[in-house]
């Protein structure tokens, strides 16, 4: 049983830092050095990953995963998730009125579903990339908000599932519509 009066001791490869009670992974990274804190993306403690902003378990060793840990699947998932947020924010700033659905990390990267008010072309990619770079230069940060109400969490999950299903159905309908042609003499649809 941990001693309530003892400060949290976070161990990082060959470095021990004494931290205040309730310290987070980000606090541990800052105590080790500013560059580490800047590059930190995730904490692994007792074999489990956790957000940098969550309190550490008292006296347990930690591993601080950074932007350099691109071969670590957990760190890579966080990097892809964060990059998806950067993309969504850049697109929203450049294209007011764009509708955004989902943007999950996937095996080979990430994607985002957008519905633009007007179609965009390949040339827009350079503009979007420049906007992402501008966001990075601004030092953008996102805060994770924890929802205490399980009903709210379930409602958000249901909403995400509905959006995914609607997008899939729309995609199937568009694909089907492309394969239908009209027979000139009868006006009825036929497969083309």
C-alpha cells in the first residue's frame, strides 16, 4: 500500500525524479528536461499506456514515449491521431462550412471524411499542408476532456457509429448509381 505522504517517484531509464503527489507523465517529462517534455506523446506504466496528462501511479517505473518512437505502435497511434486533428483544424480554417465526420488512425496512417461545400482538387493539398505547418508553428494544443457521465459517453459512441453507417450507405448508394444507366427506349434502369 503506497505511503500517502511520500511523493510520487517516477523512474525513467537511469533517471529517478521525485515528483509531487498527483504528478502527471508530462510533469515527469518536464522534470527530466524541456526537450523531452516537448516531444512526449504518451506514458507507458506497468505495461499500460496512458495519456500524458493523467496522474502517475506512485513509485511505479514509467517509459516516456516521444515523437521519435515511430516504431512503437502505441506512440504511432497517438501521432496519427494528433495529425488527424491538425488536418481537420486546417481544413476547417481554410474551408468554412466543411462538414467533418470521423478521422481515425488506421494501420498505414489516418484519414478524415470531409464533405466540402464545393469540390476541391489536388492543388488544395499544398494549401492544406501549409496551413498545418502554420498550426504547428503556432504551437497548437488540444485538451482531452473526460466525460464522467457514462450515458454521455455511450451517446457519443452511438453518434459516431451512426455517422460511419450513414457514410457507408451513402458510398454504397453512390457506387450503385454509377453502375446504373438508362435504356433509351424504355427509360428503365439497367446495369451498365
